[in-house]
C-alpha cells in the first residue's frame, strides 16, 4: 500500500511539473528565431517584430480590461505598449528620419524586442495559465528564465557562426536570403 501512495505522490509532482515544461518549450520555440537572425544577419526581421507587436497589442487589451487593481495593470500595460510605440514612431517618422532618427528608431526597436519579447511571453503565460504564477515555485520560474535565456544566447551564437554548419543554399531553400559570410554548398 505504501508503494501505491509513493507512486501517486510522484505522479502528482510530475503533473505539477508539466506546465513548467510546456511554458519553457513554448517560450524557447518563440524566442530562438529572432536571436538566430540577429546573429546571422545582424538584425531582427520585421516579421518577428510585427509578430511581437500583434501579441503585445492583444495582451495589452486583455491587461486593460482584466478585473484586477488598476495600478498593477498600468505598469504591465506600459511595457506591453513598447512595440506599439516603436511601430507608431516608425510610421510617423518614416519620411522625415535623419541619421540620428534612424539610430533612435533602431534603439527603440531593440528595446521593444529585448523587453517586449520576454514580458509579452510572460503576460501571455499568465493569460493562458492564470494560476501558473501563484502556483509555481520560484525555482521553476528561474529554471524557465535560465533555460530560455540559454537557448536565446545559443541561438545567437549559432546564427553568428552559421557558416560552420549551414550553407548559402540551406538559407535559399528555406526561403531566406543567404546572410553575409555564408558558405557555398560546394565549399564544404
């Protein structure tokens, strides 16, 4: 009888660990590509930035209408607004941008992505799994953050070193422009 009780406890712990794994895998699956493109091409592609904008705009609306105290919602709303502010600035300043303006817009885009991606992902997790934040131990949250950050860093390094394991043709076949410094297929 004691063995059955131990098995039930182990199964219960495993079930509680599953959300951590799902969130970790989901965040890593979303975050690796922008990091890889930054390493390979030296920039984050517009479609990644616009995907971030779409997700953060939807999360912003949710945060503004959710039934929680206003003070906590405003701070989250402000951070979720970053990609929209960048997009608005880019749209408005498009015809009148100077070199300094381009540098500032690039800096705003970088901030929107660096702050926006992890924060938007976290808000989306809280929307999909409202009990996750309260019911998950701090060590599990840190594990998620460290693993996703590690994958982002590794993806950037892989992108920066893409010529060591990918060819220009690999990029062309996948529908991407070959990055500067890629290896021709016959160069292997």
